[in-house]
C-alpha cells in the first residue's frame, strides 16, 4: 500500500517534521523524496491554513484522531493542491493519509456558481416584476397629485398621496425581505422573551387566519430568552401563520409551540451550518395540504412559491430562513403531502435574562428641540439630506449639512457646538463609521445616529455600535426619526 497508493502517506513527529513519505508525495507535489524528508510539513502548508493545521496537531498530541480535515499543500511549482487528511498518533509519532480533492472541490465550486446564477435569474425576474408594479403605484399617484395641484383641485390629493405611501412601504418591505434572505439586513438584536412576544400578537394572528382555523398556543414554562430582532421575529411568525392559513383553505388547526431545545454535536454535524448548543424553538404546525420532498427542498429559495400567480411573492420562507441564519440560528421544515406541515425556528439561547427588555416601543409625544441643539447631517443623496434638514428645522434644531465624509470631518474638527451627528454609513471619501471614529478623537462624548439601507459591516447592531451610537434603517418614517432624536438627546 505504501508503494502503490496514490494517496499521500507520511510519518512525522509531534513538531510536524516529516520522517517518511511515500512516492505519491512526489507524484502530486513534485518535490523529490529526499527533500521532503526532514522538512516540516508546516513549511508546505498554505499560510491561511497554518493555524488550523497546528490545532489539528495539538488534537493528535491529546490522543484524538483527525478525520476529513482539509488543508492546502504547496507544489514545487508554487501552486497549491487541496488535500483531505486522516491522521492518528501512536508512541509520539503522527501517521497520516491524505487524498487530493482539488478537482472535486473545483467541480463543487462550479456547480454552486451555476446554482447561484440560476437563483439570481429567478431573483432578478421577480424583483423586476414586483418593483415595477410598486414604482407604478408611486409615480402614477404623484403624477395625479401634480395634475390636481396644477388644476387647483387639492380636495382629494390626500387619496393619491396615501396610495403612493402604501406602494413605498410595500417596496420597503420587499427590500427588507431580500436583505434578510442574503443575510445582510441590519438587525437590532436585543434580549427577547419569545412567549411574551407570541402572546402580544395573538389578536393579530387570530384576525389574520380567520374564524375557520382553530388557533392553539402551547407555550413552555421556563422558556429561555433569546437574542434577536423582535420585529423580524414577529414578521417571521406572522409569515408562517399566513402560509399555514393558505394551506388550509377549508379550515383546520394551527398550533404555535415554544420550547427549550439542546442540539448536540451529532445532530449539528448532520445539518449544514448548525452549531451545537442550547436554542429556543418556535414551532408552527398546521393540518393543511403539506409539501412534497421536492417542494421542501426549494421552499427557502427566493421567489419560489406554490401559490397561484399574483397570490404570493415566494419571499416569506426565504426571509424567515435569512433572519434565522443571520441570528445564528436556523429553520427546519417537516412536512408530508396531505398530513400538514411543521416549521421549526431555532434561535440561540441568551444567557443574561436580567437584560431582557420589553419589545414594545416607547412613544414620545413631544419631539421638539428644547434648547436649539445643533445636529450635523451627513448624507450624499441631496433629496434625502434636504428632507432630514427640513424636519430638523421644523422641530427647532439648528441643522448643519454635509454631502460627504471629508467635508463633514472638517466641520467636526473645527470649533463650534455639535450635539448629535446623523450620518449615512455608506458615504464617498470616508464612510460614516470612519467619520464618527475620527470625530470622537476631539469630541469623545459625541452622540451618533447611523442611517443605513444596506450595511454589511452593520449586520449585527451590537458589536458595530459603541456607547452613544444608534442605528436607524432606511426608509424610515419622519416621526420615528424625530422620536429617536429626542431619545438620543436624553429627554
């Protein structure tokens, strides 16, 4: 076997020094055998894989075995081959067998790319259809408002303004679902008691599913808190209940259950991207039509839907999956045709219950400035910047505006009162976070409100945000911005 195998076989010491190698090493990597012997295997490892290899060597020293561990080895020509290793230790020596999987991984990457492009094709087609409809509602309504105002007929313009706002809000919801699917939506994770949240939306759920469906809650006592975006969790539960309702056109039973769950290492190893540990499980079960295995395999794909044309975008389950993964949990579907469907949403346990807060927002009645506080607004879009400055003027704030990071930083480094910085994260020159960090060198107590429609670095608000920093997601209602400003001013 040592002479004939095409797999790499070797014996090394605990430091990684190669003591013996078979001929396959020369065949795959090109190095002559006499040069490989007495060479440390770490000298052949790709620099990005070195730490992981050292960790595996430490495991071998502890008497553990290495199974299917992959690393890249440098060839004599300077390129790298990907090798999957199995190794064990005995009497202070490491015995290893490695198989070249470079071609296999290349094929898998090409297949994934092909599947990704197919999904993007479905995605862009769905986006074009939905967004063009929404844009028609906005532009058409505003066009009619312009005509009415030109004709001096202002009596019914509020109807068209309301229609434009409805379409704009639907467009915002669609964008949030897409970002949730791609796991790039800015979230505001906070400790949440799932039982309390589920109970708080009971009336909404009952009105949504109708009288023909029986709704039952089975909420576990002693349920652990979880750390997630409460609004997104509400949306996820509501979407699951809407799907269940649509699967029971003749009525049925819908059960919402919560429980504590422990996923061990064996289960986590059998499910991709799942970490072992303690989770809060929210389970939605219906007695509806169920799904085939083919439907289950595609259920989380964006714009995939089994509903008739015009009755579903196919974004509900994909949004739920994206939210779960972004919250370091996952979602699982159990279903059988004619026997109903169960969707389980697993969210990681939060271990500091003293921090659990109420999820309902505080509504502030008076959001006007009290002492003419000064706010610097940084926004590269002139329309958005103008709207925010107009609101600040109405509220009695002294507003200063800047269109990019460098010009804003010059204002922040000069003398003058600035009580609060309102800045977009994505800016030309310097991004919003860089401006805030530089400004805090001179103004360490400067309060900062970040605005974002998409921010990969702000995917999780905790960690990105420091003390005195908050984040608001575009598009936002102006009254919500006013309330946030009042809160940040300490009133």
